[in-house]
C-alpha cells in the first residue's frame, strides 16, 4: 500500500505549487470583519480548561504511571527518528551571524 501512495505522491509533486494552487494569493478571512456579537459568541464557546477547570488539575501521577509513560516514549525520537536529525538549529545560525563582521553603511 505504501508503494502505491509513494507513486501517487511523486506523480502529484509540484502540481499545486505557487500560482497553480487555486488558493494562491487568497486568504480565507480577507476583508471579512466579525461583528461584536460573533466575537462574544466565540469567546463564550471557547473551551476554558485552565486551572481548576482542567480535568487533570490537582491529580498527581504515581511513580508507576510516570515509569510507564517514560518507557512508552523511550527510543521514539532517537537518532534518525528525531525530526531535527541532521539539521542545523536556529541558535547555531544566530551565533554564526552575530560573530560575523558586518560593515555598517
């Protein structure tokens, strides 16, 4: 099944880039302002789970639960499985540019 999806992915690659994409240059909410009533409704309907309203508020995990979670996560992002594997971090780029001598104009 994976081979078929890879073939489809390669066949479609680049077909929807830039101006070929039907949403190119468009914005979903461009020029649409929300009424005060709509803003109030969105604010009221927003799920607030901060502090005491959070279902896990005040519940402490046991050492057994912590160990189970730790074992489940171990090795998931090790080495090549890590999304940042082989990439240069942002801080390294900042260091490079901050140490370079740049003449002022």
